[in-house]
C-alpha cells in the first residue's frame, strides 16, 4: 500500500520537475502540434474548390445581416413581417374555431348536463368554468401559434437567430454582461424557462446570474398572443384600416425591442452594483446558412412548440376557469369575491393606468401567462354584469370576432392607455411559475429567485405609473 | 440462395432494417456509445435518428448544454447512446468541455462517435485528434456532406480513415443518410471486427516528447493497462487537478481495469 503511494507520488513529482524543463509555452507547442497534424491530414484528404467560386454569397448575406447600419433595421423588418403575417392570418381561423367550440359544442354540453340533471354548481364549474376556459384558450391561442411558431422556427433553422445574437453581442459586452447572453435572450423569445437553462453556456457565475435575471425581458410564447391581440384591437384601431395590420405589427416589434432595451439596462445596473465585474471574452461562431427543411419544420414546430404550449395553456386554463367561476359566483354580503377585489384595487390600478380586472387576471394567471387575456375578458363581462354577451355571470365566453372583444373591453372602460399599459405590464411582470421554478433549480438560491421574480414587477409598476402620468398630462389635457 | 442470404446479411443496408429505436428505454444495455463533436455539427440530429427521440435540434452552436441519453437496439445488442455538449477542444476548463472530456475518459464509452462538419474539416480535426488521444475506439461521422458538396469540397474519406486509424462514415444526418453505415461500423468496433489504430499527435518539440515519454514510462509501471499514457502524461505536465487526483486515489487504474474485464469477458464468450 505504502509502496503504491510512493510510486504514485513519484509519477507526480516527475511531472512537476519536467514541467520546468519543457518551459512555460509548452501548451502553445502542444496546440501548434495539434493544428499542424490536423492541417497535414486535411491537406491529404480534402480538395477545396477553386477560390471565389462559391461561399461568397453567404459572406455577402452575412455582411448585410450583421452590418453596422443595416443589421438592426433588417432585424426589425423581419420580426415585423413575421408578426404581420401572424396578425393578418389568425383572425379568420380564430372565429371559425370559436363558433365551433363555443357556439356549437358549449350549448350541446349544457343541454346534456341539463338532461342528466347535473346540479347547477357542478354544471357551472365544469362547463361554464373549465370547458369554456379551455375552448377560449384553443380558439384564441391556436391560430396565432400555428402561424407564428413555424415562421420563427424557420428563421432559427435558416441560421438567422445567431446573427441577431451577433448584432446584439457588443451591446451586451458594453453593459458588462456576457456576449452569449444575446443567445440566451434570443432563446427566451421562445420560452423563458428554456432560455434560463441555456445560460449554462455562460461560464462565469456572475454573468450567468445576470443572464438568468434578465431573461424574463424576452417576450415568451405565452405573452406573444396577448401582445398581438391587444395591439390588433387598440393600436390597429387607432389608425386607418389599411394601415392597421402594419401598425399593430410594429407595436408588437416595439414592445419586443423595448424588452431587449430593458434587459440591457438591468444588466448594466446589476453589473455596476451587486454583480460587479468585467465582461469575459468569448467567440461566437456564425453557423452556416442551411436551407430549412420546410415540411419537417412545420411538423416539429407544430408538435414541439404549438401543441406543447397549447397543452400547457389548457392544463392551466381548466383550473383557472374553475377559480374564475367560483370567485364570480361566491358572494359575501351580496357582492361576489371578484367584484370586492376589483373594487378594492381599482384606485391603485387607476394610478398605473390599468384596472382592477387586469390586476386580478394577472394574479389568477400566475401559473401561465397564456391565460391572461381570456381571464381579463371574462372578468370584465362579469364585473359589468353584461348579460347579453357570453353566457352570463362567471362564464368564460367566446367572441366570434376581434371587434366583439373590442366592444367588451371598451364597455369595461378600456382606452388606448389601458391597452398600452397592459402591453407594457405583460412585458414587465413576474415570470410564470415554471420559469420561477427553473430559476430556483439553476441558481439554487432563494435570494436570486426572489430578485428575479420581483424585480420585473417593480419595474412594471414604475413604468406603467410614469407612462400613465405623462399620458394624462399630455394627451388628456 | 444460401449465398444470397449471406450477402444480404453482411450488407449494411440490410442491417439498417434491424435498427430498433428504443427511445428512453435504456435497460440492460450491452454497450455505451458517446456522441462528441464541435458545436452545431448535427450531434443531436444523429442522436434523434438512432434513438427515435425528439431532442430539439436547431441551427445553433451550443444548443445541447446537458447530456441527453437514449437507447437503440442493433444486431442483437442493446446500446445506450449519450449526446455530449459540443466543444471545440478538450484542453480548456469550461464546464461543458469538462462534461464531454470526463465522460469520454471516465464514462468509458465502448465507441465514441465524433460528428464533424465536412465543410470545416480542418478545425473539426483539432477536436478529433484530441479525442483520439483519450480513447482508441472511435468513429468519425463526417456529417453535412450535402453542404460540402454544395461548396464543392471533395473529401477522400478512405485516405482520412487511413490517416486517422478509425472508420470514417460520410453522412447527411438531416436526411437520415449514412446511418446504416454508421450502425454497421459501431457493430464492427464493439464486436472487435474492426480494430482502431488511432492517430497520435506527433510533436516537433524534442523536450516535450522526451518529457512525455519519461512520465509515460512511470505511469505504465503503476497502471500497466492504460491505453492513453501520453495524454495522461500531457495532462500531468499541465497540472490538471482531476487527473492528479485520479492518480493519487488510483481511480485511473480502476477505470481501465473495468474496461479490461469487459474485454476479457467478451473474448471468453
């Protein structure tokens, strides 16, 4: 045993002694040898094309897409086109799904329930609560997702997203964060939880924490539909009809870009205060452009993203529907719980340019951002006591067109300001429960999880407050 | 008739029909196969092709940050396939590189498939050569051959295979091309039909070669079964703490004696 130990130590000491002899730069010598070997082998096996014949078109594209002047405008333009296609394309199928699931299936279910004599509360919870919530989520979420995700995946497969990161990289380094944060931010556009797991590519713990905390500023799957719908209803309606699609798409791009700006500001703030330090260097490889496989992309983005997100939304919408029905039907002193809460927060919400309904909707929708809009609409109808739309108190109803949604919201006292603030608040509020859990798993720290959770809310409150005050000073006077 | 049948059985295309994708079922596997390579060369695509799983793939460097595992069955053997994070080298100290290196070194895969981008062969070979220093059972999967063709790059895969001392399989993983040849090659290595004679890096520095040789001799006295003495010697020269530790506590010897035992068992059968 002892002999074995001495043998082993002898190996180590031999190595220690020889380390001085081979000199400090032996690591470089080794790397050089590897490169030389690799190059010699390559020379024997590879015949390269005569120069200038090919490749140049890729370089040309890169020069434009990542150019100092055109890089950002092109990025805005591409994102804008994607949203415009989504907004223009989703309206009709949405209406068709709604008329099927809500106008046809819902009454059918109700009559079945009546036929078998379900008690009113069970019928309410199951059919008016859970089923309608699910129907709403499907008809509002499915069409935009089925258009948006394949387009986004095509961009990803083509190799455009790493170019976005390349454009953003120097900005992130300038604010003291890791350049790879640009990559994880871009992944956050799909799903924040995925973006946070992707921060594992960042070696420095300091920079990784910054990337984790700021990932929530990338608009995610669950929030795109909210942005798109509200932009369509209010921003699009504020301009002539032929401009509506373009202007609402531009508004969504603006919010997405604003999110990037906030992630830069917060990264800067963190790296200058609690997470001080220098940005570390790294190399970002631009992958080659690859012709996307369109059919496969359609298939996988439908399975991996659309169905996945939709399923998640449904899973969370069903219990939320039950909760909504309950708060809308259980009364204290003749007033429903929902109304009591809404009236109680209204003064505070008014300062923020929002309303009590939105605040309550965000509380009910903490598990998943996807169900914010359905919840908002349902609560609005309920608190107004509108009985001519939808199926009455505590029922998530469906609207056969965007205009009908608009009528409800305007009846609920919504203005352009409310819409803008909702879009801002949708960008700046706590991450969803899955993301919060992921942050905890990745950081193993309650402190940073809490910071990552509450920092965006505080910012959301501050931003909507100032926007509201300035709006009321300028526009309403 | 009989002759025909035999011919069919040795043909890799016929054997592709024997691939059974087991998804996440990795019970009672006989062999472990690792997937290594530079970022964004299509490791996850190969992984999905062989296991039938749907790891999200994308045109992104650094998409796989964790180890993914799946199973497949081919030619009466069950395999566990491990998708490692993409790395450019095994010589630095970032976490994803350590995951890949430690798995190839300590996880002792029976075969390591190195997926390389055919359009960027020279840079990919840097990693290939480093992996060949650690393990002597590897296959080079020359992926993205369609892009190489598009860029009018011609690769003599036989020459490459001769120089590297391992099988070289040209593939287009996105279109599932070359997978049966790859499977056939995996089978040949684990059954010992193909014996790799991996290329070992030759350095021009006489001092370095001398030092490596001297340390190598010492290591062999203590751990005679070690197949990659030179690499361990280099790591010691660099002062790699995890290798120093594995020498002190004898883990280095244990790993290889386990590998040895498995080989002995196989030859006994």
